[in-house]
C-alpha cells in the first residue's frame, strides 16, 4: 500500500506540471506530440524524414529524450531543425518539468509543431503526461504483432500508431491485421499508418495527418 | 532530493530479497539467469529453441514476466518445460519478491537451470537485482547497432550479449562490429554470441555456454 501512495504523489506532481505545459501550448497555438516506442523502432529516422519532407510546409522543433548520448540529437541537428537534448542519466521516461525547461531553449515562436522523442521504452513513458496534445506510438514489424496485446497502455492512450519498417514484412513473421485489430480493440479511434521511414512507403498519409492537425491547432478559437 | 531518497529505499528492500534469492540458488546449486531486452527482440523464441535443443541435457524452468497477457508463457508451456507467469499489471520490471514467490511454484528440485524472462524493457530491469547469477541481454539487429552506447547500463552489467535475428543482417543497417566494440568498451568480460533463433545460426555456441555454466554451478563447492 505504501508503494502505491508514493507512486501517486510523484505522478501528481508531474501531472501538475504537464497541465502547465498544456496551457502553454494552447496559448501559443502550437501542436505538441509525444512519440513513444521500444528502443530501435525507428523514431529518429521517422523524425529526420518527416522534418525534411515537410520543411517548406511546417516548422518542426524536437525535444530529444535519451538515457545517454546525443546520437539522436545529432541526427536531428543535421536536418537544421531546432533540437534540445535531454539526457535522463538512467531514468526510464521524460518528465513534464524536463519538457518545461527544454521549451525555454527552443525558438517556440518560430515553430508550428513540437515533437518530443521520448526515451526508448514501451512501458514507463505511457504513465507520464508531458502536456502534449497527443501521443504517437511507433511499432516496428520486427518487434512482432503481439505487442499491442502485451503492452496495452500505450496503444490505448495514443492518437496515432505508426507501424514502421514495413519493408521488412517479407522477412519477419508479422500479421499486420492482427496488430491493427488488437490496437483498435484497445482504442477505437486510433489512426494507424503502416510506413517505412527507410523506403518512404506510406509516409505521405502520415505527413497529411500532421499538416492537417497543425492547421487545426492554428485555427482553434 | 526527496525523490532520490524514496528510490534508494525501494531499491534496498528489493536488494535484500535479491540476496535471499541468491542464497537459495547457491544452496540448491541451481543456475539462475535473468534475460533482459527491448520488447520484440526475440527472448521467448530463444527460450523455446533453447529448451527444445537441450531437453536431453539440462532441465530448464522459466519464470515469465509480462506487463499483461500470458502469450509468452503459453509458448513456453508448449515445450512442456515448467513455467510460472508473473503479470506486473503495468509495472516496468520484475522484483525480487515476485521471483521468491514464483520459485515456490516451480519444481526447483527437478531443474538444472532457471531462466527469468524479464518484462520487455531495456532500461528499468537493469536496476533491479533478482538474485540471479548473471544477466543475459538480447539485442535484435533490427533495433540498430547504437543500442549499447544509448542504453549502457544493461550492457555493462550482463554476462552475455545475444545479438539476435542475424538472418535480417542483409535487410537492415546494423554494423555488428560497432555493436560488439561498444558493448566490450562498457564490459570487457561480456561474452557475445551472434545468433538467429529463427534459423538456428550461432545457437550451438550459446547452448555450449549454458551447459558449461550449469555444470560449473553443480560442481561448485
């Protein structure tokens, strides 16, 4: 029982800061998305391709969360998009206060969209709101079609599921309909885009969704 | 500061129970290994193949950790090996007390080797000792060769690194020498076996290591 109480307290402090972040994004009319996946599902490659493809349409800033290293931030930096690195030094998820601090280092006024690349972890980040408008969960087909059933929380809470690395579908056992069905059973409104960030297949539907949602955020009264 | 103190306290309680588990394994002369990886790196397939290949040499029991479902335990059960399922109901790692309870449900006297399949998570399980003699980290080549650098804790602490899904090496960008070098920089004694649990390539070296370590545990004074 004691353990549950401690967890509740930490979550509540995080939630308070997350609400402040949400106020900030709403006031600034900036869309913020929180991208979550296992290590190695391809989040950074998706972001690099997305920034490059949309550079004439929307300006994207990135908050890059990693346990260690700035390998991913360097890859983002090569696109010339603004990026802030957060190293959690072992912690398994980003917190709202880290996002609040990172926002002070981003040129928010110049941006249309802020994407947070969370620490590679399919479990913990789903429990910590950062103030984002929506979560994007990425699942690589190499991870297996049973992941929505086995890690339901993040699939239940996400606006979008990107099923990445579909160029590998001929080489791995992955039933895409099973993954889609299980994700929709957890979350009937989830948008699902099968993509390959490597070959570009399916990416245009994801880009359209992003541009449309950025526009909706700007038009909101 | 308060947060650090709370974390310390929880870890210490876990460590106390982990030491009790270690005493138990030592007394019983049973080897216990703790297998850790990202979701979808192939832990369960490795275990199914290992149990089947070694069934005439060593008797293996499995403690199966999952956030939800008994999908993996069912796959293990099909091999007829004894298996105990632990569902963490959202928690991101197994704890030593869960292992202590699970051991009461396993026919330990009949076993040579107990393998704990931890929750799919490359971050949190590395911080929680369960009383095992060693950790086995699994990295799928589909996850990328930068994972030892980006998630150093588990590579620094593991006895063995299984680089799995090498049948995909022609289809993904993965420099196996970079992954090996980075892992050895963190841990000069780590044993590295490149394997494909799907095709069987490289598995015999892993089996030899297991059999040898089980024998050493039995011979120990």
